[in-house]
C-alpha cells in the first residue's frame, strides 16, 4: 500500500500565551516558550529488508540524478520501466542492474512459452497467473515497494507488483494502465471503447476470480475502486517508489535522505499533492529535531526549504514560531540583541498577525533601555 496523506496529529499546543507584564517577560522567557509543538509526521512505514541493505551513497545519487534528468520531460528516453524501477529502488551498481535485468529476462522467456498460440485478450490473465505462480511467491508486505526484492525473495506490495506486471505485459503487447487511488495502486486492462473502461486487475489478490473485476459493474466493486482514479505514466509510477522510500526514511528520522527522496518523487510527478504534503511535513520534523538538539541556527536554515515551497502551510507557521521563540531566548542570553531583533523582524514580516514578535520586540527593547539607564 502507498502511504496516505501525512496524518495531522497534534502533539501539544505550542501557541504562546503572553500574559505576563512586559517588564517581567524576559525573565520568564524560558518558561513562556514550551518545548513541544505541532508535528505532522509522514506516513509510517515498516522496515523493508532491502531498505536496510541499501545506502544512499554518492554513486546512487549520481545514478538517481541521471534517471531524474531522463524523466524530466514526463517520459523516460534512456531507461526502460524495469531499469527505472531498479534505480529508483536504490540499486547502485551496474553488476546488480545487469543481474536483476537478466533474472527478469529469464522469466520473460518462460512466460513467452506459455503465451504461444494464446489470443491477445487472454494474455493479461496468463501474465497474472505466471506472476503469482513464479514471482510473487513470498508474502504481501505492505511496505515492500522494491522490484528487486520481488526478484530475490518474492515479497511484494501493490506498487512493486504493479510495476512488474506492467513490465511483463508490455513485453507481449498487452495494453495495461497503472492506476492509483488514495492509498492503493492497481492496473487496468482497457477495453479500448470507453475511458476508464475494461478490467481492473488487483495484483495483491491471490485468487484469479477476485483479481479481475469489471470496472462497469460498480455495485460489485470494493469501495476503494470507486474513488477518483488517477492513471499513472511511467515517470509518475516510478515517482511512487521514491515516495515510499522517503516515507520510510522520514519515519525512521533520516530526514535529510527523506527530503532528497521526496524531492525526487516530486521531480518526476510534480502534481502529486501527497508527496508535496509529506515533503513539507518532513522538513518540519527535521527542523524540530534540530531544535530539540539545540541546533537552532540549523533548524532555521532547514525551515527555509519549507518557506520556499509553501509559505502558507499551517504546520510551518506554528513550528516557525516555536523555533523563533527558542532562538530569541538563546540570542538574548548571549547578549546578541541585534540578532534577536533580526529574528523578530523576519518573523513579523512572515507572520504579521502573530503576537509573539510584537511582544518579544517590546520586551527586548524595554530590557535594553532599563539596562542602559542602569549603566549596565
């Protein structure tokens, strides 16, 4: 299953309550700035065996960069769908790419023998039977997004099975359309008559009678197939591999890598609102983690990424105020009043209606005047 939109889970309110007199405000600053705030985590992903083995090395980044460049115009010119899926899954070296490609070709040859003399309209079912008999021989694992893991262990999920089914169908001129509803991916064998018509192919079903569904018989369909359906191009399908890997990394607090993977997903599928939402959530989590470590300057720098994406994103506004509060206290204690006022000025420009900044400015200026008058 694909992760759904990031769950908006409020941990604790971080909205400050400015009730103390101005003269007492600075003395009370530490207690006025609570240590927790809203966090909007990306969807939880369980560990995949392959995810533990693959590192996001420089070689993988450069190979990924080449894939993203190839798909920048909305289609791949120098990668087959299989090759693109392997690279997106994190396969790093030429030897591994060749080995997995050769394994796929061996299955293609075996399947070809089964299709000799078969009518074209029957080929999709034969491909499905072969896929379940010879490739999806492991278990359904919700987070097993990687095609290479199917070729090794047989474990699969809806996305990895859909990619492999599509690759095999195309080898034998079977028209197939990868489709997405929220939280799930399946395939469709179009009838060529009506848009969206034809057979729905549920790749995670292990019984053929439950795998091929008539899209016109809506009364018999699971409600999941009645949601708005999005047909996916090759680049959009591969983007979902990056998306799932990013969700795993974010859930395991590997925020920089998750950020890179979410950005890769969006580069291939800029219209994916869930990837954009989870990218913003990941940036906020990353900044909060740095803030909790006391690295407030780095937290501010990370949040700049979110400001460039969506300056109206609600969780960003809340978390920015939380981090700015801590940063103002830190700078004040270090005697860096001008730097603290610069944080206030930037925050008030971005959130002019937030009382935090006007109250903090008044408190700092008042404290500065009192210190000056006292000759401190």
